[in-house]
C-alpha cells in the first residue's frame, strides 16, 4: 500500500514539474514571437520621409485639326465635278487628289522640377543659384536658409525661368554640386486654355448683346434686370480672365525648386584596440543579459496564474500524503 502511494506521489510530482516547465516554455515562445512583432512595428524615433511629388513621364501629344475646305472658300473638286468635265472654252484640268489642311495648335505646357544638391558651402552655392536665375532671364520667387542643430546649413530656393530657358537653366544648376535627387513634371493645360478662351468669347458676345439691349430698354424693371445680368457677366469675365492670366504666366515661366544640403564626409571608425571600448562593450553585454533575464522573470510572473495554483495543489497533496506514508512505515516496522 505504501509503495503504491509513493508511486502515485512521484507520478503527481512529475506531472506538476512538467506543467511548470511547459508554462515556462510557452512563456518563452510567446515572448520571442511578440518581441519579433514589436520590433517590426515603427517607433516614434524612426524617420518618416515625406513623400515628395512623384516623377511624371509626359507623352507629348499633337493637337491637329483637319479642315474640310482649303483657304479661300473654293470648294474642293468632288466626284460630281470630275464627271461633268471641264467647262466650254476652258483647258482641261489635271486630276487632283483630295487635300487635307492640318492646323497644329500651340501646346500649353507647365513645367516643374525638383532638384536636390549636396554641396560643401550652402551660402556660397545659394548665391550662385541666384546668379543662374538672372543669367537665364529669370528670378528667385522664394528662398530660405536654415542652420541645423549639428551645425550644417540647408537652403531651399524657388526659381522662375522662361520656358524656353528651362532645360538650359536646369542643366546649369546640376553643375553646382552633387545631384542627390531630380524629378520633373509636365502638365498639359492646352484643353483648359482653349475651353477658357471659348467661354470668354461667348461671355463677351453676351455682354455686348446686353449692352445693346440696355440702350433700347426704357422700363425701369427691365433696366434693373439687364444691369443685374451685365454685372453677373462682368464678374464671370473677370474670373476667366484672371484664370487665363495665371495659366499664361505658369506656361511662360517654368518653376525649378532647388534644395541645397551641406555634404559632410562621415568619419571612418578606427579599428585599433581600445580598453575603454572593451569595457563599454562588456558592460553593454551585461546590461542586455540582465534585461533579458528580467523580461523572462516578468513573463514567468504573468504566467503564474497557471502554474502557481498547480504548485499549491501539489504542495497540499504532498502535505496530506506524508503523514499517511509515515504511519504506514511505522505500522510495518512494528
């Protein structure tokens, strides 16, 4: 009987120990999985780059119109005229093929560029950028210079140059430093430009018609209504003219935004033996080990809701079985 209880006690104790070890193993596995997930998440210390405007590749399209009639209003020869033949007294005309007159519209393109340069002396190169703008009949619309906490300088300049000098100015600016980034964007506003001009012509014709109607109207009510309509036409005309002036200026002058960053070569770390560096590395390793042990202890403490009740049950069972085992041993000796 005593041997049977002892075997049961050993079996129960083994189960408790196995459960405790299993809880520690589960805690370690969960810790490793969660640490991997946490490391993959971005932190507040990471630098998030602001997206900048993307590089746009523009396919230049030709806007052409086909005219059905040639200039001058003379109708083109058709099959009926060819079948009728030449008139009396006139020399026969040679057969002609249909002629198509192509009219090419002038495209309205807005060009923008973003250029980032790495330079040694930011204030000096910023002055050179201003000279480039003046050299190509442009101007600096906006500029700013900033001194960073590490002592380096940075500058941002916005240049407006005539569209015919855009490529020359951009090529000249790239020679002022090391090109770190370059993006270009071309926006075709030909359709909007043509639409605005057509609407503007219609509004002006409507305004002229209202002015003529105003001269012939004698009633007060009609006069007020015509003047109200004239006021609305005038406001719309001014709005469209302002939009056209803005688009014309954007088309005539291209924009180049130049960012200057000070280039400082990074020092190459030395490879010589250093006693302070060894002590620092050893101390860092000890700190990492202690931190890892502390993390494991915290995980074990959290999982104590599983293994602590099991341990208490095992301890209470052992306390109950030990007096019985002693009594059985004493009776057997007697």
